[in-house]
């Protein structure tokens, strides 16, 4: 019986998420009211309030679910002989994920109409967490630069490239972005893969 309830809750949340995203294509988040979300999703207000206290909590839940999904996608073992290869593979994973979910991310007027950095922050946090963990586990640091600083430097660029690419989904071209990054990233020798 509990599993049916969990499925129902997931479906309700997904419906509310879709409605919020649809509304955010039409107007800014600040202009959206709970009644608009309920009307668009065809869910009554009491059901909405069973799950969320307000639209801000709904948005936070949506962002958290997207972040968890992204972390799960990129938190995989990447086989690479250099740190440059590692970042190229990471970018491929990110772009693959965004291409698969482009409708969600391009309609997240969180990036477009609502000129703030929620989507960028979510991508950045998820990527930084996964990259820092992997660099510490799989690479030997031969420099005085802390791994956290190395990860922060490169993840900033990679995630910004992704968010800029998502803004215009018609021009989204993963292959071109990977080629750009291959040219931009230098061969780096201050990290080397650990022997397995």
C-alpha cells in the first residue's frame, strides 16, 4: 500500500514541476501564484499544500531533484590518462545529460526569463562535488595547489559553457563545445592518475 502512495506522491510532484516550468516560460517566477500552478496542473490547492508550503518550496524541491539526477549521471568512474582527458569526458557526460533533458533545462526560464543563477548554481554544485571526489580518489596531486582549487577552476568553466549552451537550445551543439574545450584546456601534468 505504501508503494502506491509513494508513486502517487511522485506523480503529483512531477505534475506540479511540469506546471511550474510551463508557467516560467510565460512569466517570471515572482509573477507566478500558487493558484496558477494548481490551475495549470489541475491539482487543488489543498493537495498542493499537502506537499509544499509555498511556490518557493516547490522550486527548491524541483532544483534538488534535478541536482540529484545530475549527480547520479556524472558521478561515474571516468577512465582518463590525463586531467585534460578527464575534463573532456566530464563535459561529454554533462552535455549528454543536458541533451537528454534539454526540454526541462531550456524551458527552465530559471536560466532565461528569470535572470538569476539557480540552474547554474545547481549544475556547478553537483559537478564540483563529483569532480572533487573523483580527483581525490583517482589522482595524485604533484603540485602545491589544493585539489579543491583545481576542481573549482575547471568546473567553473565547464559548467558555464554548458549553461550558455542551454540558453539557446536551437543552437545546442555538444560536438562543437567538446572541440572548443579540447583546444582551450592545456595539457596539465600536476595531477597524475593513481595506479590501479
